[in-house]
C-alpha cells in the first residue's frame, strides 16, 4: 500500500532564505507526483505536477524534483517571502489504482517571518 | 468566475440527520472527486466520478452516497450523520493525468 511521508512537519524561516521541503513515497510505481499549497480555511492550489517520466518542474521561484527509483521528491523555494506561508502537500498517483487516486502526505507547515 | 464551487461553506447539524453538499465545476473537466480532511489535516480520497460513472470508492461507509446529475456536478449526500463525520470535505475536478482543481471546502460539524 502506497504511503507518502513529508519531512519536516513544520518549518519556520526568516524572509529571503532558500528552503527545501521533502517528500518520500514507498512504491515507485506512480503516474505522477504533485505539490499543492493549502492556505488556512481554503482548498488546495496545485503548484507543480511532475509526470513519472520527468525529473523536475519549475514555476517561478519553485522547483520540484522527482527521483522515482528512490521514492523521493523535493520542493525548493527560492528567496522565501511571508506570502509563501502555508501548508505544502505532496501527493502521488499510483499506477496500480485509478489515475485520479491522489495519495497525500500530511504536509509541511511553512512559516516565513518578515 | 469560480472554477470549483462548493455549498455550503459551513454545515452544523445534529447526529442522526441527513445532509447534502453540492459541488459544481465550470472547467469542462471529465473527472470530479470528493476528499475528506480530518481533524489532523490528513486528506483522503472518498469518491471519483468520470463522465457520471463512479471509478473510485475507497473504504467509505455506505451512508455516504455521491450523486452526479451531469458532468459538471458531483453532490455528496450523507445519511445518519455520526460524530466521526466531522471534517472538512473538499470537491475537486481534473482532466486525465492533469492537476486537480479544488474547491474551498465544506466544514461539517456534528453536534
């Protein structure tokens, strides 16, 4: 059974720092991996989607990498800003299940201090 | 203008009641989903509908029944509500193998 783990559970950094969030998954047979952002009282916003054949995706100050064989992904945030404060969720879609079946980690709560 | 909209945003009701949550998407997506986020913020899929057909039904009690009148709507009906049903329920939609778009959630509180 696929399990997704995110480390750390919480992270507090001063504004301007570069930071890395980690995600690991137990079964490498995945369609894709997605990173989401969740603000308090809101739904999830998709940040980056990496297909199983890809190694990384970039969007602005965000860069996500995928190492499928080792079951790991990282989300790199450059020059962090207070507006980046949110919970970041990693999710994978299993090859064994339906293509839509996202399996989530428990998230990393990020706080960027001005 | 909202892509995925859920109503109501908040739902407070008593144990044993029956309630429904509505979801609509205007993105033209083929697949819609319902997720449950528990008190520890853990998100888990409940149902998925592709062109009005159920394609996922995880280990969810049969008190929960999704209803899809058309491709743009996926409503969630819950019978005989229990204390453990208190959670935030999210609706989402997507095209195949593309990012899922989420609604803002419905916070359900059972008294």
